[in-house]
């Protein structure tokens, strides 16, 4: 494990993609950035996926993260929403994999548990805890960016532990771990 590394956290979505970056130095987290990609003004779902891919590549090329932590889609009753979220997550993962960056996926409850100690915490509780942990002066209007940041912080807390999420170091690892997804 490197003593200095950058973790990009992503909360995938087709309306808003949130992301946050932290730098780890001497086992200490330092806040770098959080922001979001607004996609609601685009009606074409394929344009949205293209923009998610391009923005993720741009973040990778700008900040050079060593690892990516991504929130896994939650399983709800609306199959169409789950499919859209899965596609958004997939293109963000593909961007990271295209640059050979290891990716770890975390369930929303695991992220909330890592940040607040409560797997059922609200977005507001997660954001407030991040504000306290990282010394953020203010919080954004939309909390999708703090959800992305929370994924990065969750990954930091889980570094060196047995991974509970799925982790891929490249396309070969993804294919090997997901043979049924390949035709």
C-alpha cells in the first residue's frame, strides 16, 4: 500500500453524477475536491452515458487517482431505474478500467456505515459527518457530490481490510470475475 495516494469516489447517476477526491498522506485523509456532473438537461440517455464516461476520463487525467471507489446501484422496485443506474456505473467503471485504475464497488449501506456508523443514515447525516471529518467549510446544494466523496472515504477506511465490495484491476480481472456477463 502506497503511503501517498489519491482516491476518486463516484456516485453514479443519470440525472446527477457526484464525485469527490481525497488524498491520503501518511495514513491521513485530506480533502481535494467534490463536484457533480449535471445531466438533467440532456434527454438522450446515450448522450448522458457518453458525458459520464468523458467526465470520468477528464477527472482521471487531471487528478491521476490511484484507486476508484464507486457506489453500487441499490436494488429498488423500479427495474428501469436500476438499469439506468447500472449503465451509468458501468461507463464510469469502463473509464477507470481503460486507464488501468483499480476499482472497488461499495453498497450504499456499507458507505453510510463507514461514514456515520449507521447503514440507514440519511444523505444529510453523511454530508454533515464528512463536513466534520474533512473540515469542509460548506456543503453543496445537491448531496450527490458528498455521496461520491463518501465512497472515497469509505474506501480509505476499508483499505488494507478484506474487501467486501467487488474489486477489479483491469478488464482481464473483470472478465475473470464475471464470466456470465461476457458473451
